[in-house]
């Protein structure tokens, strides 16, 4: 099939490459010309495992290309995926839908043939009819343009496998149309043929299922982090507790990693947008639990700063602190709402001299936090530090031998904010070792 993908950020660029991998001819469209140039050179403008290889392969064969022109996109195909960003509106809990409506508004007047527009972006429930109305109003093809809601569940750092081998596919369709479902079934045929279930439902359910999934994932993380607070007070070990809890298949160990909590471009803003929309619809009380989920998550950051202060005898002024981690999680260079950087910035505000090390995210972090120091080598970054904080659990950090590190540090102190360092090895190497959620 021929198709386009409008919006080539993490979601869109991965989707475009994966659609080429499924055998389709794909034109990615993004209004950022620099991004388009990088993608056309066969590279991703961000770090995502395996994506560069895939982009290089399919841009070389011509099966995948990128453009900044809506006219080219509209002329290229009659199936258009939209994967533009829907960030949080600054100062509110609501989604900023300007990129989505902007894309629809620019695409629509160029749709002269019957077409299917499949939206992947995460939105507040009730957005699909607004997109349909805009398309019908502005497209010359009128109501022959159909809307499908096709939410995406990919995780950064696992984006390709989540796109090609998802747990499920969801199509939200308009009850009055059936062509769109057939087109999407054909598009995803190779995925469903390998056993992935496809759920066809109404628009509102498709919109809500995505928001509910992220709200549930966030709740699970905050649940174990609330227990971590309890463990700290009670002298228990939340890591062991989570291992034992996770043995119950109804609970499961996935998403139950205690620590500094969640960040990124999705979970925090989706949680807030979900609650804000529930309130608009008069059911805010039903989702009151999610406010606490957000609050628990914030408290993890505060707790880490507090623990750092205590480890440094109550005074952060002029203290040299090294933070391992800038990305919001390992495997990505994405620093949006990064818990590690939020803690680093807070420590700096409180007077500490903060040095940050990260295998992939330093360039992005440097742009956003010029007040911090950055050192690529995690061992060099720790030299002369008064305190080390391990805040993004890159495997590289766990591989550094604590004895090697302790050499350049006069009174070695470490706080493990992610529970992946081995306390026994660090203590044996002479470190004063503290971890979130442990006595
Ligand atoms: C999340 C969802 O997992 C995806 O299913 C969804 O498609 C995506 O948002 C989206 O809406 O686009 P992602 O933001 O890539 O994906 O990251 P996750 O792997 O879910 O991690 C989110 C945050 O939670 C990270 O900061 C991570 O460190 C933290 N986390 C995760 C924990 O603190 N504990 C855990 O057990 C799991």
C-alpha cells in the first residue's frame, strides 16, 4: 500500500520506518525541514535502538522518503497516519492540540479523493468528531474522507518491536463507515497474521483506552513508590517486596520498579490531561486517585533531594554532586520531564555544584539546563564528588566497579534512586550506600 505519516517525531518516524518494513511505500511528512533532511539521509534525529538501520535501509531503496510538503503528502496516498505531538499546554493540565488541528487543517483542503485519516496521537476523549468535522468541512472530497482512531502503545527504546509486534491493535471507527476499517486491516495485515489481536471499537473507546493504559501504568509505578515511602519508614526493602509481590500473576512484576518515579513526554502529561478531561465531563471524582498518583511521583523527586541534603549533613551549598542520568529512562536521549534532570536542577538551585553524566542525552540536557556541568565519562564525572546520585538506570552505570570509583572520592557516598546498583558490592568498596525505599 501507499501511505503517509504526518508528524515525524519519535512516534511518526518509527511508524513510517516500520510501515516500510511491512512492505508499504511510505512518505513521511514533517514541517521541520532539518528533521526531514536528517531522516532522508537515513538517520533518526533522536536515539532509538535499531531505527537508524531501518531508515537507512528503506530510504536507500526509495520505499521510504520524507517531505515537508502537505501537497506532496496529499498527492502521494489515500491513507494518511497522523502522529504529531500533543504536549501539555504550559500552565494547565490540558492537551495542546494545535499541532493536530494544524495538520488536519493543512491536509484537508488537499484531499480531493476519498481518503482515510488514521490518527495515532494521544488526545482527550471527544477529539475524533472534531477532526472528522474539520475534514468534512475543508476537504474537497467531503464526507468521503474517513477518520480512524488508531492509538499507539509504543515505548521509547522499544519503539520498533512495539510497533511491529504490539500486544494489540485498536481501531476506533465511525459507525457509519466501514471502508476505513478494511483499509487499516489491509495495512496491518502482516501484524494481525502473526496473531496480534485487533480490537475494532467506537472513537471514544479508542481514545480512552490509550489514556487509560497510561494512567494505569502510572498508577502501578506510584503504587510501588507509595509502598517505598512506607518501607523507608518501616525499615523494609521495597525492591525485595516488589519481587515477591510480582510473583502473583494478577499483579505482575512489570512496571513495578520502585525508585525515582516516572517522567517522559507521555505518562505525566497523559495523566494530567486524563483527569482534566474527566473533570470537564463531570466525573472528576472518579479519577481523584490519579491526582495522588501524580503527587506520589513528585514526592519521589523531593525525597531524593532531601536524602541528598541529609547525606551532606544538611547543607548543599557548594557541595559537589554527580548525577548519573539525564534521560527520562535508559535507552533514549529524551529528557522531557526527566526525573533525573529535575532532581539535578533542584540540587543546583539549592546551591550544589552539579555534574551530570549520561550515555546519550547530554546534548539535549546541555541545551535545556546550561546551568549544570556535563561530563560524558561516568567515572571521570565522579572524581572529587561529595555525593553520587544514580537516577537513570543505564546498564553502563551498573557495570562501573565501585572500587574503581571510590579512588577519586574522599568520603564516598551514593544514593541509588533506581534500585539497580548492588548494595553489597558498593558497601564492600567503601561507599556509604543509600537507596530509595530501603532502610
Ligand atoms: C509510555 C507507555 O509505556 C507506552 O505504552 C505509551 O505508548 C507511551 O508512554 C506513550 O504514550 O507514547 P514511555 O514514555 O516510552 O512509554 O516510557 P515507559 O517505559 O512507560 O516509562 C515511563 C517512565 O516510568 C520512565 O521514567 C520510567 O523510568 C518510569 N518507570 C517505568 C518506573 O519508574 N518504574 C517502572 O516500573 C516502569
